[in-house]
C-alpha cells in the first residue's frame, strides 16, 4: 500500500519503525526497504523478502554525527565526508556492546550514512535507533525509483511516497584506513567529487 508523503503519514511510518515493522521509503538515491536496526526479526524478514544472502550486510542511516557516535568512533575526515554527502556510505569499526542486531555487523564493522533526503531526515530525527536501509528490489535486480514499482514487488509492505526526484544510482561505499580511501562500490558520488572536497579541506589522503 502506498501512503501519501505528508506529516500525518511520516508520523505513521515513524511509529511503524518503533513497532519493528518493515517499511519502504525514499532515500537520496533510490527507494529503500528497512526497519529498526536493533531488531533481528525484522531484519531477517528483509533478507527473506529480497532473497538476499546474509553474508551481505545492510547499511545504517543516521540523522547526524552525534547519533553515530553511540555506535562507532569517527575520524575528522569521516565526519566531514558524512556531513557533506548524503549518498555516501562509509564502513567503520563498530563499538562493542551496542544494541545493533548482529546481522548489521560484519568483521566488527558497520556501514553508515547520513542522508540528505528531507523525508528520511524527518523520520531519523524522531527515532532513537539507526534505520536499516537496502535498495528496494529483489536481490540482483534494479532498484525502484517510483512507489508504483515498489508496490508491485512488495505489495504487503507499506510504502511512503516521495516528493523528491531520486538520483537512481545507489550510494558510493568507501572505507578509510592507513591514510587511504578504498572505493568499495562506485555509486552516485564520483571519485572526482570526493577528491575535490578532500583538496578543499587540505586533507592529504589517497583514493584507491
């Protein structure tokens, strides 16, 4: 079922997350499917719906840097890039003894992002836990850019309509270690744009 994007329905979707339900929502890039990142049962449902292997972890959405610091320690460079780009996911080491589901952590690391999407930000600022997000599609297929397509694939999952144009390309994924940035997935954020920000802030770090 598709819900109009308005204040009433945004509040409804916030409640659905708090109730550990799976939802579909707009991100900066594509429609995402997600849930409370601390609830393993809901996360397992997402894996089943998508036909996704559990060896592939799911990224976490946060509203701001402060909220991330409850789950991971960030460097100055990581903070800068996360605040600058809503379509960037960074792999970082997770803190011990967080309430995150084990399905969100691989090799003691998590994937984190601070989206710029207005709707998603309104949701994230009202929940106390990270929001799981993975592209709204069956594993291996193209992600959904419009709500109607999402409904055809997952008719049983509530969908929050978008008032914004989605870029259509999944987020870029990077990992920073040993003074190098490793491009793990080339997405909507280009290497050149990333380099421009590093140069602007006089950060001398190689991108590989």
